[in-house]
């Protein structure tokens, strides 16, 4: 559960996240990653954190502004400038030395999580992307594994680098939120999710993302693998 808190007119807005049971672990994961990543990237500030055996509470500042999705909707003519900023921000994140990162989110780790969620009936097949609409979960799992193996290109990743988790203010990308999946993984973990989000607006923006990020020939095998993997979360 997420609460948005408003105080006096001059007081900063705050967000309060609460998790119970396994979700408490997710809230805790976000707290420790916020603590670490704030040395490298603009993030919400932790104001308070409480953990009990069953619950976790995380209070953070709100980053003022609008999501990248909202900005693209409101200013479609600025799409290229927005994508340029997103690509630069992602390059900055991916340039953090992996030797500094204590969190693992590699393929084996994420596949184990995905299999556990599938086995426990936690995957929402009704939320699959259009190209997999109507597929049973097991089919996604099978088709995903047909794309293996491939050589990993490990960087520090956000884990859910979607337009809703990137905040703009006055035309500038000023920060990211929801960092509970941050960890070392293949760079396509982030590229695939952002590329997929941009597909809601224009194929030209998808192409521009890779150009501005610095990839001339995108690896479509890795792209599709990570899009399928994301269906499990």
C-alpha cells in the first residue's frame, strides 16, 4: 500500500509505503537500495523506516514533477528530447562500476524468482503484452527459454526502468523512483522495458533510444527474452 502525504503549504510531500508478509521484504529491498544508490543517482530521500517481523514501513520524500509517460502524453512534439534525456540517464546508471554494487539481479536469480511466482500462481496472464495476449503462463516460460543461452553484459540496472518510474520537472529528467529491483544484470533488463514503453508512442522513439544510448544494432534476442521475463513480475 502506498500513501501520499500532504502537510503544510510549504512542507514537502511524502510517500509512505507499507508492506506485510512477503511484501514487507519488497519494501525492505527498496530501502536498502535507496540507501546505496543515492550516492550515484537522484532519488527520493529516506525520512524513516520501520521493520517488524511481519510489516515494513518506508517514508520517503516525493520527487516533484511528472512521470515521463505523462510528459510524453502532454508534449508529444518533445518526444525526441525526452528520449534523449532518458537515454543519457540510463547510460549514467549503467556506468556505475559493478564492483560497487552489492545486489545481484542476474538472469539466474530472476529466472528463479519467475519460476517461483509461476509455481505459486502469482503471474497475471491477463496483463501480458499484446503479442502474448491469451498465452498461458507456461507457454511464455517455454518460449523464453528458447532464446537462451546468450552472453550477459552486466551493468548496474534499475530493474523496472519504465516511463512511470522516471520523473521530469521543467523539461529536465530529475530522478527515478521504485528502485526495489536494482542490481547487477544484463543492460537489456532496462533497455527492453523502456523500449517497450516507448512503443506506445512511436517506433521512431524506440529506434532513437538505442541510437542515443549508443547501440547501433540492438540484440533483438536479448530484447525479447527480457520482455518475456518481465511478464512474470
